C-alpha cells in the first residue's frame, strides 16, 4: 500500500495559509477522488478541499482550529495498489524534462501544485520541511540531489518554492557551482509589526440583564484588521459633494433594456468603479502599497467592493483588472461577486489582491462615512446616498435653482504616502468623471 500526502492546495495569489474548520471524514474512512474532505477558512472565506485521489484516511495531521501553510500536509491517505505506480509516475515526469537540463534556456512553466508520493530517495521528504512538486521531486531523485544542495537553491515560486526552471537551472550549472555556497540572508521587511489593541484601563462592568455575545471568527478577523489598519496608517479623509444627475438619468434610461437583454441588474456600482479606474489612471500613486520605506506601485488595478453579508459581517470581493473590463463586463463581475458573497460561494482568491476599495454606504441611507483603509492598500472611497435637492446651476443666461441628484463622497487615504493634494485631486477627478457622465454611453 502506498501512502499519499494530502497537501493544502494553492488558493490564489496572496493566500499563504488557512485554518481548519472541520473534517468531513474521520481517520479510517475511505474517500473518493474529488470528494470534499475538509472545510477550511482563509481570511473571511470558507471553502472545501477535495482529495485528488481515492484512499483511506490513516492520519489527520491538522485538526480543528489548526493553521496550515499552503503546500503543507494536512492528512495522509493510504492508496490501493503497489507504491511502484507512484515511482513510475515520477519517472515519467523526469523523462519529460531531462532533455531540458542541457538546454541554455529551459522552457518556463508554472509550478505543479500537487502532493508528493512517498518514495525512497537521497532526499528524505519525510524529514524535510521543503515542499517540492512531483515534477521537481522527480528531477531531485534522478539527479541524486541532496537536501543540503536543495537548500542552496533560491526558489522563485510562491513562498520561495523551488520551481521546475529553478531545479533545471541548478542541474545545468551544478558542475560550476562554488563549494560551500552560502545561502542569501533572508530579506527583512522594515514594515512595523502590527500592534494589538491595548486592554481597557478598567474592566467592563456587566449588569443584570446584559447579554454577552461571543464574537464569531469573521468578526474577530474584521476587528483585528481594523485595529491593525489604524495603527499602521495615519488616516486623512477628504469630502466632496457630487452632482450625479447625469448618472441617474442614464441609468434610468438603460436599466430595463439591459436587464432584458443580459439578464443582469444595472446598479450604480459599475459607473462608480469606471470613474475610480479613470482617476487611478490619472493618479497612479494612489494605486500603491507601503513596505517600510519603499513604495510599491501596482501595475494592475484591482478594485475591492465592500459587501455587507446577511449575518451582519462584511467581506470585500475583488474585481481583478477592472481597467480592462467594459461597463457591461464590470456590471456582470459586480453582480456575480455580490451574489456569491451573499450566498457564501466566494473562493479565497476572490478576496485577494485588491489595490483600491470602494464602499457604498449609501446602500444603508447614509450620506457619508469615513471608511478605514484595508491594508496594504493606501486609500478607500465611500459613496453616500443619492438625494434630490435644490442646487444653483450656472447657465449662459445666469444662475438658476434646479432639482439635482446629489451625493457625498469621502476619500480616506494613508498620509504616509498620500498627501492632501494628491488625495484631494484624485477625489476631484472621480467627481468630474461622474458629473460629466455622457448620456450617450453605450452598454
């Protein structure tokens, strides 16, 4: 019987670990290929992990509330059949790549994120904390690469993992390496460690009739993130009142035909996101993160969309590469993420990688708010309720008073890297794009 390590799979860029919520099977149970075996939590998203093979669970390595790293073994399965099958599979993997070892420029492919089989080799995976894909491990076996040699390889994959091109490059240059190579010192970030909220000076008094409600897991995550953001970023907020009459008029004229044509609701959010994306393109230094004394300017524009959940908690799904989507594409992405958020169908990757966030506090009838910046972003926009009110309008015949659709926007930004001029000009550009919305815009 061969043993198979069930590893915590990759769940998207930026997801490094997950918490075990519950196992759906016990030790000794038989599970089928692609059957969900464990429920996990990453940030605020719960999801299931299926097994890629059939077998009997002989050992659960990570139990409820334990935290597992991506690529870490969480259980061991016993497979039916001879373990030589696994060895043959590994050998085939090596045959596919060995010819590339002597090529000057090996073809680059992504790391295979699959569990390892338990085979004997000079590299003892049982006693090692190194995570290798099956393809990399097959090269290690066939080339008799020791664990000490592996530790000299600087991996280019997620969390420093050794990829196919890393191992092939090592083998190609193996004869030219310097004896007793020194591993590079780990890079140390200058970002200050997040501080935890200090305990209250005096204990909270509890009176008769008071109800004690234990925070659930998601609320704890939100609370910790909000406190961390306030400790990390000095918040400044700018406000502006925006005339969105054109936006309201355009949406009213198009929402019914759009829903009939595409079966999708046309909300205000895709219009807001379109204006924000254009303003980010005007002021790309809003689309950054801070790492100590370094500013990381983001290439992609990924917009987080704060979404209230039925249980009262909050989650922020992310529209990736929002600048590459049409208005219709934005509407579809927003509706899809909002639906899956409210029905607990988001994947961990759906909440990762935001570079800027929008919060629609107007949904609750609020005029404005001062939102807290989601780390490691440096800014967030809150849009308030749209209200009809009288306003002074400048015309060629003089000033007149008219009924207009007005909305407040508030822009919170990290004063370490965003000064009032940048934060204010960015907000003004969002305002201008909305006020000058073209009534002939197609969707």
